[in-house]
């Protein structure tokens, strides 16, 4: 039993690291900048989570590795969602949670993270996420 739990955690860590490495690769960041890829992923995940209705948010979370699921739900207040955010509000909030200056700015950070998430979430669930977003924001979602 203990070996299965360790294996599940190792698998989750491996999957999380793959996603972080994909973000780093898109920017050419070395592993030493892992804090930036983590901040980008965490910030976008939290904003997606807070923009979705509770049921959709929980369904989406099931697609994430267990480790990222914990990050996703950290600080969540389901009684206060969904928060209405248009594209500009979303980008503003990303900038608040991701204080690094990077090539392409905040919009590029969002695009890189969304592209990464898209590769790790099944098509049906991803379409569900898109269906909960306002039209100006859904244009950013692959």
C-alpha cells in the first residue's frame, strides 16, 4: 500500500514537472527559473478556477496531476465563484500574480500556460472550460 502511494506521488510529481518544463521550454528558461514557470502555471490555474462555476472547476481539476490539484484548490473560496473577468481583467490579474518581466508580456505568459494545459487535458473537458469563458477571453484559449 505504501509503495502504491509513493508511486502515485512520484507519478504526479513527474507529470507536474513535465508541464513546468514545457513552460520553461517555450521561453528557453533554465531549470533554475522554475519559480517563474510555477508562478505562471499557478496564477493562470487560479484565475481559470475562479472564473468557472464550481462544478466545472471541480471537473477540470480531475484532469490535473494530484500535486497540481492541490495547487489549484489552494485558497479556493467556492462560495465566491464564478468571478466575472473579461480579457483585460484576466490579464491584469495574471500580471499581479506573475511579477516577472518576460518576452511577449503577460498575454504571452497566458498563452504559453494555456497551450501547456491544453496538451494535458482531454478535449471534452477543455471545451467545457472554454464554454464558461466570455467571448473576448475565449479567443485566447486554444
